[in-house]
């Protein structure tokens, strides 16, 4: 085998509204945001800016006197944030930790467009979703890893072979052999026997999902953790993608109560998907049980976001729409629709919880 950079053409046309190019995403955030506030979060090793868009009213007066970890040590979470007194629950979304997982970037951009205009990326009115979102404080990071995104020549993956997505996502060895999902994590930072550096990694070879928490290698990792700690979101959605039906993965190394809440959220979300005619993956607790005997769960970025103060951490996996033996068939409109259902579930559940005054 040898490393090649040729593109494969898909039979599935890309809609005009679907543009996941990193420069286009930045233009959207810098030129089309007027209701929200676009702030520079960090700069990637490749010199590319990472932006966060903020909507709604912050309530810093509810911030306590301790960081989240210390507040738990005091057995008093309100020493970190008096979240049950919030008038505007906080929803945080992060897309593009892995640069080839463009589906979450598109979903995040659609939320920005809805908050700005009431229309989603397709030009469809979303009055119910818009109304709920406007009652929240929302922070959106559409593309956390622009270095990885800049390396990928595809706008989307629908109709393309699964191995083509894997080639650009996890990368190849110098002889062109695919690293694939788990093996690509055996070298970190990703250096040495690299033919095509996968979009999992920034230009320094760092996969932010598995950074070194004692001494983070990525400035964006640090910035995301600071942002979560400062905002104390009532729900954080980390947007990822894979080849099968949409699913929420378990978040490891969090309390059982939090795992039950994640599972309850997922059940409500999956019921919405079923009503829309979509299949879904296993529930987080089912997946955790299935993996228990053959995998040690990592303390990854999702876990760390919880431990700095992000409540209800939802690790979402969207289908890519690739073609493969086990892949789920989805087109671009369906992928966006699934993301809208996810965001609808999150907004609705936050508002219900807020109205009931339930303490988090």
C-alpha cells in the first residue's frame, strides 16, 4: 500500500446549505452573528482560530466560592454554582473535537442560524426549537479542531466507503495502512510512522479527547475546560460521529446518579428519534454493560468536562452516512434532523427541570 490523497466521488449529492469547510464556519461566526457574541477561544497549533458563540444572559452572581471539585468535597455543590436559582439554564455544545466529524459542526451551525434568524441551515422555520433555545443561555463551539478539519478534503461522508472516512479520520502509516479507531490511540501525540495525519489530531498530533489532564498538551483543551468551569453548564453536548445509528455513549468515571440522568435523557431522545422514523443505538447503560468485560473506560475529555463543572454531559455520536457492512444509511437532511431532535430534547429537559426547581 501507499499513501494517496485522491478523493472519491459520492453518488449522494451534497446540499447547497451543507458547508463544513473550516473557513466557511469562521465566516459564519464572524460575519453572520449579530444577536450572539463571537469570542476567540484559542488558536490551534496550525495558527487557526477557535471560536465560541455566546447567547443569552449570564448570571455570574450565582457563582459560588469554590471550584466544582472542592464544592463536592464540601458536600455542597452550590458552593460552586447555585444552579437551581438560574433563570436561564446553560446549554453548552462542542463540535469538531475530531476534524473529520463534520456532522456536529453542521448541527452546531444550524443552532447558531436558528438563534440568529429563526431558520435552520436549510431555510426551514424552527419556531418551537427557537423559542426554547431563547430561554436558555447557550454557548456553541462549532469547530474545536480546525487543524484536523483543514486536512480533510470532503464536505461530508454520505455515500462514501467507511474506510475512506477512516483513512482521513484516524490517518495512515507511512505505507498507507489504516490506523483505525483504537490503534490510532496507541501513539500520542501522533508522530513517527505517519503517512496521512488523521483529522483526529491537531497539527501537533494531539487528540483532545485523550489529552494529558495533569499537563494538557493542547491550548484548546485548556480553553474548553476553563469555559466549562466558568459557565457551569446545566447540560454539555459533545458532538461526535461514527458509522452506525445515532447514539449517546456512556460518560465514564462520573457518579452513578449522573449516569442514570444521562440514561434517562437518552431514553427521551431515542423516543423522539423513533417517532421520526429513525433507529437508534444502545442506551448508555446497555453499552457500558456490553463493554465492561473487554474495555477499561478512559478518563477522557467528556469525563473531565464533568469534573470541572459541566452537568449532564451528553457524548453524542451522529451517523456519518457512510457505506459499510455495519453502517447506518442516512442522508444529509436526516443527519441535520437528528441533531435538531437532540437539541430539542436538551432544551426541553433543561426548561422542565428549571421550572420544577430541581437542584443539580
